[in-house]
C-alpha cells in the first residue's frame, strides 16, 4: 500500500464534528433518546435529507449509533464515546476544543498568503469566536492542570495568593483554590462572563478582574504570578513590558511562572510557530535565552526552565528578590 504523509480522513472528520456541533445536530441528540432523522432535523432546524446523510457519516465514525430501524429510516442516538466527548461534562469533553480547531483551519488555509506577505490575513474582530477559544482552554487535560499547579506549589512553597494572568475560563485558578490558595483571575472583559459560567458555583471562590494585561496588571502583591500560554501571542517588546509589570505585583521572594512552548526545547514548537504566524501580528515561539532575558532585565532572579511531562511545553520560573520563594 502506498505510504501517505497525512491521515487522509483527519481534516474531514474534524470538519464533520464541527459542523454537527454548529448546526445543532449534536444538541438535538443530547437528551440520549433515540430520534428519527426527521425529528432531529426539526429540532435543529436543518434539512432532513442533509441531516440523514450527516448522521450516517457520524455513525460510520462511531459518534452516533443507529439504535432502531423502521420503514421510514433509522432512529439515532449518540454513542457513549459521542456523549463523553461532545455532551457530558467530564475529563473527556472536547466540544469547545473541536470548534476552536475548526476556527483555526481558516488561518492555515490562508498560509500561502501569509508566507508571501509575512503577516496574517486581516479579519473582522467581531467575528472572532472568543467563547470557543477560551472554553477550549477549560477542556485541557486535568492531569496537565494538576501538573502545572503541583510544579508551581513545589517551587513557591506555602503561598497564599496567585494572580492568573490571561487565565481564560479559570481552569488553572480553580485548581489553585482547591489547594487552598486564593486565586485572582485577570482577563479581558468579554472573557469574564464566560469564566463565571464555566466555573459555576466555584466562581465565588475566584476573584475575577477584567482588563488588558498588555496595558497593566491589577494592583496588589501576589505570592505567585502565573501566565499560561499568553507570551506566544505577543512580540518581544510586549513580553518585556509584561515581565516588568509582573515584578511590580509579585511579593518579595515570590515567583513568576510562564507556561508556554520554548523554541529548541519543545518538540511542538516549530509547528506552533507556524500557527502563530498565521494568527498573530507579532506573536511567536520564543527561545530560552529570550525568556531569561525578559525576566532577568525585569529584575527576577533564580530563573529556570522546566519541562512539563503532560504538555510537551515548558514552565519558565523566576523569583523576585526578597524573603521566601525557591
């Protein structure tokens, strides 16, 4: 058999799942009850014939099962795999992550133009799917979130406060609160309501502040200032400024921790750099030397770079001079 450089069905499967989610077919099946294609189409507001064709494709992919047969056609329900990954809250849910990946495909399709010009193709910011993007962060592997928090606490010691900068829906902040640390989530104004919704009852245990961290950080003194996957969005000048601002809100002896890809150290760094090329103006994947330079010039000491087992990325840490910390 001829060898292939790519999985021939991977992109089509992703687009199929994204379409099933966006069209409402998955939600129409979400009750778990076996329904006819006509009934599913009525609930979702879709064309009956197109709905039947897509349902059969989802059956072939193991996402939907045909549970009853009748003269008029089959009755359909989500498989246990489909429910776990697309409907049920739990560690396997990847609903938002699928939609976020579909959204990213547009930029990859524009990559020839990006290579030609060196800049991402301009897009209407009003059409940006903020909900899917930040919610995808909340669907990250719980083991990875635990590993990040374990690492930070092992270095920071018995801390009382953490500032989670660009913390999306609060998945990391929530884990800190579960460990007895008072967490403050800082993100854009349009993200905070989504974080409240995601955290539910646990939102009351997280302080949430809206703002743009590239302009300023909320005043205070935090034992740990954490940046998760945000430095790659911006260029060196912004990252240097953010590092200086981080020092000003880190308590003496406290830590800054930056989780991200590190060029030359992470196996996924090169491909992720292409993703930044097509999606950001100045963002990219930065080297260990660059991270060390930003943090040391800001005033942090004892800088180190540590590998995360569950993510293929790194955590760069630094200490504000003073009592405590590493």
